[in-house]
């Protein structure tokens, strides 16, 4: 009797501890996503100032985006480390390195050093992104959409907050991002006033690094709390996923042809959409500044901040909507609205500041739940684990490596070039959404067992 009572008390204590630590883990993930939004967004508004202090051209400074995307791709592939290491420790170490690297960028005056720091930052971001997304999908399964949307909602909050506290430290004069050295060598531009390097651009980078202390402290608290518990009481994030993943793969059996097609279509959809989504955000401010409407750095930064605020507010709304509506419905609606908004922005890019303000906000709303709904949508037809999740996020960063050099080459001649890419990508995304649904339904119908009535008729026959 006493033994049974002791076991019940131990079980209750275990449940209470796990409940609190699960809530603490969600707080860790959401605060981490917020600071990842800060880190992701900071290059965009500071791009012109970084070009000035490094004496770089548009194409040269655009390599920062390419290097970061390439490093992120490698980091996402490195998500396989969760199968052999303790995920909580891996995420915490990656966060510490990520914090140090972004703080370092603002103090550098050489583009090669910046590329190195940004590469480290992108690599660790890829590792953390795989860990957080896949954990939520695996832990909450069909109930994961609200959690995934919350993850990206707080990410959007970070992007919005970054633009607000960065704006006072930006140079207010527009720059064509041509090399200062080239300008000085041009005898026809001998009287041109060369923009002076921004002496305070290091401040937003340092502040961004300091904000990363928040989730780092929370992860450390969670780690030490877990270390005090018996191993059988600890969260799954405190053990390697290797054995569990091998068991799941063994239970799944051989993969069908439909599964392979679904994997290819899903990877391509994420690859094309994520590529343009990343570079559109990165180049939005510098594109707006090149409009013939004479938009300043601060005004462009506030426009983007307005877009990100609407983007984030809509994410919180879609957290509730995702409990009522299927991910496919959300995806199709968002794509159509984004397609319409992009076309209007192309037509008004050099004609109306008011229309730009309006449809930048609408674009923020329409893209708010696109990517967060993609993973739950794919998960309806294809089980996502750390291995294929890493591969999908790797594919999602491929086009982000290619697009910056293309946009950088056309930016001065066609500032709205990223909007054309956005328009074409929405059409491609819609095609993949309907293709995945079609193949997924075919696969379900082939794998679905006969109904009881049909089985009874067959047996009677």
C-alpha cells in the first residue's frame, strides 16, 4: 500500500515537472524565434551603411545574403546532429555562437571579415531552425499548426522590432551602392559628395546580440532543471533522437512511388517559395529607396516595419484560424492574395506612395501564414522527421543563394525586379499545392483499406 502510494506521488511529481518544463521549453523556442527574427532582419536596413563602411558595390555587398543563405543551407543539413547529440545542448551552443557572430558584424570594416561572421551566423541559424520546427511537428503532430504559426508569429515580431530600433542609427541619404573608390576615380564626379561611413552602425548589431541573452538564459535554466531529474523524467529534447528515428523508419516500411513524388514536389515548392520570400524581405528597403518617388531610408524602413507588423498581427489571427481551416485552404487563399498585391505594387512602384503603403501592408497579411502552413500541409501527406525536415529546409535556402546575385545585378536598372519574382513564384506555388493534393489523395485512396460494407460483400460472395 505504501509502495503504491509512493509510486503515485512519484508519478504526479513527474507529470507536474514535465508540464512546467514543457511550458518552459515553449518559452525557450518562442523567445529564440523572436531573436532569430532580429538576426535575420538586421542585414536588410543596414545594407547601404555596410556597403559604405566596406567601400563595396551593390553586387559585392549582396554576397552577404548569399553567404548567409549558403551557410544556413549547410546548417540545416547539419540538423542530423540531433540524432547523435543531446538536442537541447546543440541548440544552446548554436545560440551562443549565433549571438557572438551577429554582435561582431557591426564592428567589421572589411567585406571578407563580414562574410565570415555572417557565414557563422547563418550556419548556426540553420541548426536551430531545424531543431525547433521538427520538434513541434513531431511532438504535436496534427495539432502542430497553431504552435508552428506561433513560432513564426514571434519571428515576425522580432523582424518588426528590429526595424523600429534600427531606424535611428541609419544614414538618411540614399545611396546607389556604387563603390566610393570608383566614384573618386571618375573625373566627371570629382565634385560629388561622397557619403561618409556611418560611425554608429555597430549599435543595432550589438543590441541584437544582447537581446539573444534572453533565450540563452532560458535554455540554460531548462538544461539545469532537466539535469536534476532522473533520466526517465526528462524531456525528449534531453536525449538523442537516433534510436527513436530508426524505429520509426523501420515501422514505415518501403516507400511508395507516391511518397517519392510527394517528397520531390514538397521540396521544390519550399525551394521556390522560400527563396523569393527571403530575398524579397532582404531587398525590400533598398528596392524602395530606388523608386523614382524619392523614398528615404527611414521611410522605406518604416514601410517595411508596417508590412512586418501586419504580417505578424495576421500570424496571430491565423493561429486561431488554423484550428478551424485546413492548411491547404489557407495556402491557396494566401497565394491568390499575394499574387494580386504583387501585381498592384509593380504598377504603382513609381507612381503612388499611397498605394505602396496600402499594398505593402496587404502583402504582409497575405504572406503571414504561407510558409508556416506549408509544413503542416506537407505533413498531412508526408511524415516529417529530422532527416527529411533538414533536407526541405536545405532546399528552401538554395534559391536564396542564387537570387541575390541576380537581383543585385538588376537592382539599379529595375528596382521592382523582386516583385516580378514574387509574382512568378506565387503561380509556381499554386501549381505545386494542387499537385501535392492530387498525388496525396491518390496515395490515400490506394492505401485505404476497403470499407466494412464492401469487405462483407466480398466475403459473402
